[in-house]
């Protein structure tokens, strides 16, 4: 089972992780989820996939109409209310890309909600292209009663975007952040911005030069007789003759500042020349995430971002002494995020870990060679678990790691109305002697098949020659060789015996 660990970067489609956590019963352990997914706004810079053909294919598969139908079926089994909403808008003239987007995001957010604590908060960052539909989708998931705010983030001085040639009057200048609570118990805190010197002089114009600083007379709505008498006596309260309520001296030094509203116009977007810019197309400024995290969490709380992108969420969470989890399907996002945490003085494997399932053998090789898997594991040792668990179908990893007779995984199959067993060996450095030992283990323990997976660049002739010395079973090789390229890039699996092609006998000895 996949387990999300605190302070971990995870390379994966978040849906795979969310489904596995849901099925395992792992619920209500995250305090804040912030996501900034692709906006479906037909702008290439909103598609953060720079990992080559495989990453681009992952994006296409995720947002395709085929993927939509599969995930709509998933929605129907979990949330009939959201399912009815999605089906109903599919009957309208709304572009199909919008409905696909809402379905693909809807199933993911459904699972994310299950991970939030009752006091948890959820922030969905989008733009006006589809924010109105996204809000309806979130109402179906969280309930209208748990909607908190629609935050308008003014991103800068304005951009004409695609509308410039069309002569539109108003430049594009904001994003939308939809804020929901898991329940009425959601953690929220008020925040204020300090007054500028000009604002302070204008708002607090009076100064008695008594050392207490500038102040203004403000209405005192609640007070006791004792407070009133004491205040009048020391000059901090007075009750003008025609006033319904007394007034008191509100000092600048006690003023918290201007309350932060749902319009954020004091945080600019990141430009390419900014020191904060890391070259990631959808990177958000740290001040933005700082405001979100401070408003909805306390030190030590767990913050999660399932569309990690440029890593701003986890970098700010680390600075604010929060625990964090980051997930992204793009290796580039993991790479940038890793560096941001390292720049804060944290060490890989000591202070945080990286895990995940690469989409190509090249990506897997890099992660293994960089030794980034697991806090305590050696990555080449962890390769055995990764291959058996995520790349080989119907294989169970071997729990025994020491004295395991070179067996990393096991599988069973039916052949000629009998139950047979097979073993898997995953090796970093495949060689003839090593393969021979694995074959001897197969024969000694009475297994019918051996699948030998090598980390080497290619399967050598001596390995092929040795494997061919073993008789076939059911028309397939008894000893089957696979490289990482075969397994991951080509999607090749080992073949199981077929009764119609079977041979007589099960002699496991060498020819």
C-alpha cells in the first residue's frame, strides 16, 4: 500500500495515490490542501509538463475524453450528487473540454476531501475561464454550507492575452481562489496588513504628545459602568452630549492594521526577471501561499499540494514550520521542489524523502542512480520493491529481504487445471552466474517459471543463451528476461503458459 509520509515529494498521478489511500481507509489526516491544477484555459503555459514525450503523453491521457468516461464512472460510485451534476451539464452546449476538466478534477477533489480533517481547509486556484463551473462542482463535493470565500487575486498590472486583437476593453488581471471548509469546524484566522505611514497619519491624526502616540476617537459600543468611570477619569473615554454611545481613544500602537479581505491586490505575480522566479511556468509567489497557510493552519500542521508545480506550497510550509506533502506527475516539478527544500538547508533522506512511480525507464534510472528513494533505504535495494509492486502485473513482492534465495517477487497461475508458481528476480547488474543461481533456485523449490528483470542497459547474449536452455511451458519460455526498457517504455509483461501450446512434462533440469 502506498503511504504518504510527512515531508515527502511524490512523483505520481495524484489520482493513483488518492484511490489507494481511500481504499485502504486512510482518512482525515491533512489540515490544509491547496491545489493549482491546469486551468483548462487553452494557454500553453498553464500546462506544466516539460518532461518530454512521456510527460506530454501523461497529460494527454489525463485530460482525454476517454479518461473522462472512465473517471465519470468512478464518480457515479462515490458521489451520486456530483455525478448527476456532471451528466446534466453534458447535455448542454458547454464545450466538452469543460465537462472533461470538471470530471477529471471532480473525482480527484472527492478523494482529497476524504483526507481532510474536520477542521481542514481546501483552496482551489483557478482563473475566470471556468471558475464558475468549478465552484458549482465544489458545492456538490463540500456542500454549499461549507463555502467560505471566493478570493480574487489581482495578479499584476493587467494583460490583454488573446483578447487584444479583438479590441476588448478590459485587460485580464486576476485569478480566483475558491476556499472551502471540510465542516463548520474549519480552522480560520483573521489577518491584517500594516498601515503605511501615509495611512497612519490620515487615520490617526490626533497626538496629545503624552507618550501614547497618535490616536482617533472611536465609538465604544460595549462597556461596564466601572470601565466608563475609569476611562472618563483618566481621559481615555468621553461621552459627547448628543452621542448615543461614548467614544474612546483608539491608539495607533494598538491597531492591528487593515483586515485582509477577499480581494488580494498587494501580491504581484512572478515575472521572469524576479529573483524568486525558477523558470516554472505556473509558479506562484511565496507571499500568496504564506497568506493561505497562515490563515488556515498552525505550526506542526500538515499541508498538502497535489499539483506541486514549482514547489511554492511546500517551500513556504517548510519556512512556517509546517509538515508537508507534495505530489506531481511531472519529474521537473519534483526536481525544482527538491532543490527549493535543499536551499532551505534540508537534506534529502534525512529531512525529507522522494518517492513515486516514474513513467519512463530513463526517469527511474535517474532516481535510482541519484539514490533518492526512501529515508533509510538504498535506492538500488528499493528497486526490487518498486518493480514488483508497480510495473509487474499480478506479482507480490517478497516480504523476506535477507536469506530470500534471490527471490524478489512471486506469482501464481493455472495451467492444465493445476496451480503453478513463478518467481521474480530483479537485479541491478545482470550476469550469467547470477541468472544461473536464480534458475537453480527455481528448480530446487519446484517453481514452474522465472522472470528475470535486469537494470542493465540491454540483455546480453550469454543471458539469452542460458535462458533458452530451459524447456518451454505452454508455448512460452520458462525463464523470461526483461529489461527496464521492456517493462516501462514498451509496456511488455512476462507471458503465461497457454494450454493449447503446451508441451508434455515439467522437466526443470537443463537440456
